[in-house]
């Protein structure tokens, strides 16, 4: 009996994507180790929810301003070379952070600065990397590649935090940052080993600002794209920043140390991996809209449950549901957008997606930090979860209208059935 459908991993038949995925698993694991190490270091230095919120803000705010321009660059430039450049810069950032920490010079404001630098690099890297996927696998396997790419992130999220907890306990946060720097070598090596076909030079644009305006106008008039992005934006603002405050949940509410924090974040990674593999198993977009609505409702409900939990075991289960809902909305929205967008606008639309997913989160981090200080983390989580649940209901009510518009489009090389979403 066949337990796994061959369609689940169909994008891996492409050599370039296999190289990309191997590098991604290693590199993203390193990034997860660094992220948890930085959060724990910030909490150890300050014991301040506002500082955790500020660091989360700093890591995301460059996306709001730089990603739209980066999308224009991605549509003009060689995406392969652009991703090599951004990954190299991220490696250098992690190396510098490791040196500062291990030398004993690190302060909380340094973490804010390093977060700003990483945010600026990611603002360019994410639209370029997402729009580069189609060049590795073609349109027929693009949806599967997006989901498998998300699976790589969440496979790393399962092991990365656990490794970070051990490393922090035995060697300190600086080694977390050094491990991350080393992990970038895998993805950079994979990128250099790829065989990329030369593509015809893109046509000349009138101006970068005109190109950006064209991308924004396209999304604005496409109701399925517009509504999916608004739905994602609400979750990005009101819910997704909750991860920034998990050190407080672990230490002050559940009474566990760095290892417990790693387990909580890892549980979210397990749920997210299950969600990403579920999306990878899809062979069409049929029912994707309903799945997005259900996922955001589950994510919001999980935040409310996490706010009420005082049990470590129960919190692990709730974190898995939160991770599942968050990943399905994020990767499912990405899939829907890339299915609808023409290649000539792919970089710009992916930059708008990046702004929506990451650019709004900084303001959510600041607001949640302020609320956590005045009303406590549990009430803050409950309020955010409630907003996400309401957003899911609004999006679900819009689905009939979105189906009508998607009927007229051709998605990933084939006509979409009337009940596509």
C-alpha cells in the first residue's frame, strides 16, 4: 500500500530545486537557532516585553519600506545572483553578531541594530527568492514547490529551537549566532551548483516608480489577491507577533527555561510542517479559500487557548495548532498569488506579499509589547486571537465573490474550476 502520494514531492524532480531545498533546510535551521538565541538574550539582558517587541519591530520594519522597491529589482535583475548576494550578506550579519556576543560587547541596543540590518537584507531576499521558485520548477510544479519550501522552514523550526535551547544552556547565545553563520554556507553552495538557463533580457521600463505603481494597481483590481492579502495582513498585525513574546510565556507563565522555550517553538514548527505538507499534497487550488478561512479561525482560537493555559503540556498542543493555522494561511496565500500573477509582475506581487506578511508585523509587535506591559501577555494574546477569528469570518463571507472572479483566470497553465477556492 502506498502511504505517500508521489505528487507530494513532485517538485523535487527538478535538480535546481533539490539543491535549493537541501541548502534551505540547513540554513533555515540555523536562522531558527539564531532567532531563539536572540530572543532569549534580549530577555536575559532586559526582562522587558517592550524590548522584545522593539527587536521584533526592528527585524520587520525595513520590509515595509524596502520590499516594494526590491520587487521591482527582482523583476529586472538576475534573481539567481540576487539571492546569492542577499544570502552572503545575511551570513556576514550573523558572523558579526556572533563575534560581538562572544566577545562580551553585546548590549540590547546592538540587538536592535542587528535586527534592522537583517530586516533590510530579508526585504530584498524574500521577494527575489519567492519569485525565483518558478525558474527552478516551472509553472506546473510551482504550487508544490511553494509548499515544500514552507515545509523546509518548518522542518527546521522543529529541530532548530531544540538545538538552540541546548546550545544556550551549555555554551551561550553567541554560539547560536555562529552556527547560523555557518549554516548559510549550505544554501550558498547549492545556489552556485545550480544550472540556470539564460533568459532573455527584460524589456525596459519607464521608471521604477511606474513599475511599482503597475504592481500595486494589478493587486488592487484583482479581488482574490486583494482580499487574500488583507486577510493575511490582519493575522500578521494581530496574531503572528505572538512568537516574539514566547520567552515571557516560557519563563514567567509556564516556569520553564530555554529548553522549554525551544520545545514550545518546536511544537509550533511541528504543526506548521503538517500544514505545509498538506498544501504540498494538493494537486489543484480546489477548496483553498475555505482552507484559508478555517486555518485563520484555528490560529485565532489557539491564541485564545494559549492565553488561558497554565500547563506546559497543554501549551505544547496549542502551539502545534497555532503553527498549523499560521503556516496554512501564509503558504496558502502565497500559492494563490503565484497562481494568478503573470511572470512579468511576479517579483512585484511577491514584494507586496512580503510587505503584508512581514511589514505589518512590526507594528503588531510594538502594540502587543505595549499591551503586554499594561494588561499582561495572556490578555494580549486573547485579544489578538479574537481579531484573527473575526478576520476568518469576514474572509469566509467573501469567498463566493472571489470564486466568481477566479473563474475567468488561467492558473498554473490550466483552467480553474468554478469552485477553485
